[in-house]
C-alpha cells in the first residue's frame, strides 16, 4: 500500500488531501479482509462484501464511490507492477450517485456573514478568509494554501486594474481568480494589522496563519466558516466552505455569467460539473416566481 500511495503523490502528483483520503479507504479495506490476505488473494466478492458493509454503516453513495475508486486505482497499480495477475475490482459496479443540489446563501445572508465581527488578529484573519472564499469561489484547501506572494501581487495589480490571485487546485493545477474590492480591503487589513502579530517574526510563504504562526490547514477553514455562519444566525445545514463556493458560482450564473467562465473560475475539469448551477438557477427562479407572482 505504501508503494502505491508514494506513486500517487510523486508520480501522479496527487494532493496530500487525496492521498490521505485514499489511505483511509484502503486501510478500511485491509481491515475488512481475513487476516494475512495477500493482494493477489483479494477477490471480487471480498470487495463487494466490503462495499456492502460501508453502505450498511450509513456511508453516503459518494463516500462509497470514493472507496471503490481507491480500490480500482490500487489494483490497476498492482496489475501494472506485476503484483497481481488480474484486477478483482473490474467486475464491481460503481455506486450510483445522484447530483445533489447545493445549499446557496441569499445575498442578504452573505451580507450578514461578512458583517460578523470577531475581535483581535484572529478575527481580522477570519474575516479575510471568508471574504477570500466568497470573492474567489476557492475550495477550503485552496484558501488554506494561498501564498503570501501571490496575494501581494494580486493586491498590487488590483490597484492598477484587475487583481488576479493565483491558487493551486486539484491535481496541483494552478488558476487565476479575480479579487474584488471587499476582499482586497479585508486582505490588506489582515496583512497590515494581523499577520505580523500572528507570524511572531517567523517567515512563511503562506498567506493565512494560525495563532501559533504556522500555516492554517483546511480543517481550520471549515471551523472558521462554521463558527461565523452560526454567529450570523444562518442554518447549521449551510455551515461549510462549500456553501460559499456554491454561492459564488450561483450568484455569477444568476447575473448572466458564461458557464465556461464559471467553470474556469471554479477550476472544474469538465463543464458538466459546472452545469449544476444552471439547474439551481432555474430552481431558484421557480421559487421566486411562486413566492411573488400573483398566479404563483
């Protein structure tokens, strides 16, 4: 397993988040097998039994599908390396996934979220983080890994017209996302009044720092967003950085943004992934019509 995970990280340039997720999925598979089972002894029935057990434990179809993807990827690697003579995963049907409609904040809810006040350097950092997420549609891991130099360059360019922040997405693919005035002001305030306090004289290339001066991780991003959404009085079901990403995309589509542009801003490999926001836009239009039209 270690050789496969090294292959993922080094040769396929998978993110640490992806590698850690696959590690957990494969450790769960190993724990479900009879003790001492070798990779060449794993059967299709073993895999089917394992996936059925995951479903019985209440895992979502998406989580089961990811576990199956980890199994397929592992056995393809083992087959190429000559460690197994056949792939037991090829006859296992993938979990069927529905396409969930994401929770989206209304504009007034976004205003409430951005108006939340938290004191001190961490409060200034948290405000900059939330502004960054909504302004760019960045994933939690992308925001956590945003670079100091990239942010400073974006702020300089914004003074001259358009400030584009460079972020590193899935598969280490870089893209440029625009910063607006609100995000610019929040990040500038953080750089001037909070980051020097948090850094404590340390030098680090990351933009957002923890209370100990170390770079934050995606777990911190989730906790900050969850707390601020609750402080804003918003429903617990929307307490996630994904909500801000979905809101960013939906608000663009509602205002007529081209779907290909939204795809580029989100870092989606396929436009079909982005098309969910057109469905969501139509659903919200129907809700508005029903609420306000005399014949609704």
